[in-house]
């Protein structure tokens, strides 16, 4: 709220907030606070009367090779010959830093105010990530942690009625002020089906073990420093 107020007071033209998959149907406090953040930035477009500041949101999960992802952790412990796996069914979205930055720039260029942008990205099973990092290591199932999802979700069924699809991303339009039917926000988007969800286990695009291995080889020096 402080940031929204400051941007409006100082006449900032466009603001893009970074969200996370945890904001979609949150199951822990962190996800709930991210959902509140999303709602506040969307509502900021009509907050405090008329103003010229536009707010939008981009939503994606952990960036590949970042400190929040599992890749540097697996690399750090693979020498022990065993990689801990929370659940063999677990899947995760895979996004590069470059793809995340591109989505932010697209939001700046495209936004009318109140949109949530979701990049189309591939998924992987956590067991496949482990195989890509250390194919010779044994995998030991240790159980899912409290507040952790089995699969990541970017778009919930409740969002579906306001969501449009584009070649490289989805866009959740704001439900307020009939902005979800605004042609300037929809542009050339195609409405998704009722009940649509975008989760890491129902994804149409999957990253192979060899593709992740190639990415690791090309980015080894910066893994864990992002």
C-alpha cells in the first residue's frame, strides 16, 4: 500500500509487480500475502480517485538456477551420492531469468492497468531435475514439507472466466469495472475455457532431462548467484 501510494503521489506512469505461483489458490501465509499484493496492485488502478499511474502484475515461479530453485541445492549435495526428493509425483514450472525479464518488459509495453501476466513455460518432474543434475545419484523420498504444493499453479479455475490466451502467455484481466471485457485489454486474446487451470502437472509443454542438462552446462557459472 505504501508503494502504491508513493507511485500515485509521485506520478509514476507504470508499475509492474512481481508475483509468484504461490499466489494462486494459496495454501500458506506467504502465498496468501502474495495474493493480497496481487489484489492491491490490481485495485490500485482505481484507488484514490483519478490518476495516471498504471499497475500490472507478472506471475511466475522460481527462476531456474536461482537461490530459490532446487537446481543449486541438488548440485551442492550431489557429491554425497544421494538426492532428497520430497515426492516423486512433484512437478515444477521451469523459467529462465531471461524469460522472466522479457515478461516484465512485455507487461510494461502492453498494460492498460490491472492485468496479471502469466508466461507459458515448460514443466519438469522433480525426479527428472535430479536426473539432469546427478544421473548417478540415488534418490531418496523424504516427504512433502508443510505448506508445499505437489504441483505449482499459475491460473486457478476462479481466474479462468477472466483469462485470455496469447501465443506466449496468458493474461488474467481485472474483474472490477467490467475491465475483463475491455477490448483494449483483451486485444487479440482468446478466452480460455470455463474451469481452465494452468498447473505444472497439466502443462502441454515439458522440458526434457537433456534440455535441462544443456542449460546447466551453459549457465553453470551463474547458478546459485541469481
